[in-house]
């Protein structure tokens, strides 16, 4: 039997055991993508929501798969920083959150 994805171990602040992270199933990916979509298309009344809070919410949803005890935003925010959230979301969704090539392409268009 062959696995077509890799499992990464991510060390979180204040947690001794590394968390294993892998690509999300389509069902979980859709939930995370819907939250990430609010960065470019904010819901009415949420226009002032910080990008950091949106990324934190998306990461918490992903953590339901990897480490359910960290699926609460208030718990998770005690153990991650921005680069770690970006890394987890990159592995889980395959989307690079702070891709400099994408930003350059958007600036040119």
C-alpha cells in the first residue's frame, strides 16, 4: 500500500509533543477554505475582522483533524505564532498563505 501524501511534525509553543499534520480531506478542506475566503470576501458585519483572526479560525478548524484539543481558537492562540499558522495551513490545504510570487503577480495586474 502506498500513501500519496506526507505527514509533517510541527512543534507548537508550550506543547512537548509534536503535532502531526497532513493534507485535509476534501470535506475539511472546504470548511477551511470557506473561512479563508472571508479574507477577500468578508461577510456583512465582519469587514473589520483581522486577517490574523481569520487565519486562527481556519487553523483551529484544521486542528480538529490533527489535534482536537487545539480546535478551540482561544486554546490554539496560546500555542501558535503567525509563521506556524501559515505552515500548518500550507500543509493542510496546499495553499501558501504568504506566497511572494502570488503577491507580485497581483501587483502587476
